[in-house]
């Protein structure tokens, strides 16, 4: 994004969408920061160093804290969404979901950085939930909200475009359930998608337009969006460290390994139990809660071995899935036995102790494996 202030320009990297950065920068306006550099920088890093440590060295701590506070609120927002999504569910399921969220080290770690991963995870979860409500008979407002939230996810991180194929698959699943009334369903789908796509495209245009107005060549706003998206889609060759080797080669096993050693064992056991219980039809997991993480994980796994934050968007959905196994364990008491409830309590307590023992160094957390 490009903004104008006193005939000077500030340009962010076009390869990254601007919304998360913009939200994190908003509180900085209250600091009265100096921006008159007195010289022109052709190197972005030198320009940034001069802005932070040359012009505003006495306010660096405040700039860091305020920007990170926005991300922290988004991390809390994920918990609020989980609380809202599980309304009407049993108390064991709700408490398990919130416990797993509160003691999830990756969410805790990246909620303390001014990066785009947590905002994207927040908007993705909200968009999928609202879209599901729209399919279940919500008003046009739900479709409008799903479009806005989807655009917000994409404008936070380009991986948000994975919402489009996800919504298509969810629509197909919903149509299969309602196949006896396909004509009426088709009209409803056209209505939802018309409103949703219009809202999403309009939001993206509105965010990119202010900056493009002051560009010398003043291109169509979506031109910058498409340019950034294509640049990131074709991005290759970033160094990564995996299994004792530093290189630029991507590994299909990178994210499965990262997930298995960077996530608490209690969470992983409950997630595996949920998959087994669902396969044996002992529990029912809503389509949108398991399809979203499967699709996102499968789409990201072959590309960009850039750390666990790249798959942070799957964690809220996995928490909802794991919580259903927790609900089953609490309620399953064969012949009055309390083995399963005690096992659930033990897993949750062990997760709290495991994650708490590494506090506040959540970024370097590894489980007991």
C-alpha cells in the first residue's frame, strides 16, 4: 500500500497484502512519529533502520508494543470465536476447546508478534463459520459478512485465497445433502455467491484504492493485488532448516514433522482420537470443521517450508475437532467407569504443564517427543 503525507510517500512491499500491516500500524499514529528523513533511500532495510533508530529511537519500544497489541487482540479473538462457535454444544466440548486454545504454544507465540499469521487465522475461522451459517439458512447479511471476512483473510495473507476452493467443496457437500430440492438450492447458491463475491471484491478494491490514487502510473487497484499474489505464488528458493540440513529444497514431510513436534502431545492425542472416533462413526464432526484443516494443510504442505506459522490457520479448526474427542471421553463411562474422563483430565493437565514449563519462550516450544 502507498499513502501520502506532506507530499511524501510510504510504500509497503507489494508482495504482501496490506491489511494486517495496516491494522498493526494504526496505533502508531498516536505517537506523533517523525518521518522527515531528509534523504532518499533506495534500500528498504536502510530506510526502516533510519526510521526506527535514526528518527524515533526513543519510541521504538512503544512502536513494538502497540503493533504487537493488535496481534494479541486477534489471538484473543480466535478464543472468542471458538467460544461463540461452540455455543449450544455440551460444556465438556466447550471447556476442552477453550483449554486447548489457551495452551496452544504456536498461537501463544505468534499472538505476540506483529506478523500476519494470527490475523489471517482469525479472519479465516470467522469467514468459514459465517459462510456455514449462510448455507444453513442465514440471511443475505451472513453472505455479505462471509464475503467481507474472506476478503479480510486474503488481504492479511495471500493463503486466504484457499477459502475459495473450500467454499466450493462445502457448497457441494451441502447440495448433496439437499439434492431433493436442487432447483431451490441452486437459486440460494447463486444468491449467496453473488453477494459474497461482490462484497469480497469491493473490500479488496477499497483497501487498495487509496494507495493507488497517488501512484505516478495509477493502475487499476486490482493490478497491484494480482501482481503481489502472482509474485508470492511463484516464490521459490527461500532457505530452510530441516532434519539437520540447511538448503532451499522443499520437503513434503516438513509440516507433518513440524506439527508432530511443535504441538502438545495432549492435543495430538485428542486429534488422533477424534479421527478414529469419526471413522468408526462414534462421533460426528461437521464437514466444515474437518475439511478446512485438511484442505489448507494439503495445499500448503508442498510449498514454502517457512515454519509452523505457515499452517497456523489450521489450528482453530483442529482444536474444534479435538474437542469433540474430549467430549466423547468425558461422556463415555462404560459400566460407570471413570477411566476416560480421568484420561481426558490427565491429557489437558499434562498439556498445561508442558506448555507452561516453557513459558515465556513459546516460540521455541517442542513437545516431549
